[in-house]
C-alpha cells in the first residue's frame, strides 16, 4: 500500500473537504487536452451544475456516463484546464495501469447529498 505522507489529518481538517453526490448530465471528449479525458457537467442540486474534466477514458465512454451519480469535491478553487474552468474534482480509484474507476453511491440519492 502506497502512503503519500506520515502526517495525520485532523478530523476538523477532513470536515473542510466538501464531498457531495452529483449526477453527470453532460459528457464529451475533451479534444483540447494532451492526455485523453472527458469534459463533463455534474448536477449537484442546490449546489449547482459544475464543469470538470476527468481522465476516465480507459473504462468509460461519454454516452454511458450520462445519468451516472458520482462523488466529487466541490470546494477546491476553480482550476483552468485547457479551455474550461474545472469547478469540482470527481473521485475515483486509480488502478495499476492508471485506469480510473469512478466512486459511485450504492443507490440513487438526492443530488448534493454530503459524504462524510
């Protein structure tokens, strides 16, 4: 198991990370980036619709992503990625070959539901 640091995270620091469930409402190939990725819009209910990009092309295609619920961090500062401003970070597990498996809720829940 790979550990990035021996520094422990305090509970109050973890609680600052705003992880919420959202539904992917748009996904398309992100042609303007050097590594294969999709640009997506995720609906977080009362927290709004947010743009993002994700390097998930190994295991997913855009049409299968539409309607899928995912978990994302929504309180990182926006980050410019090619020609879009990414407004959230969709979470996934990274496999041995760098393929990303999205983290999904077990059942459909309200968009904006907090993880914690």
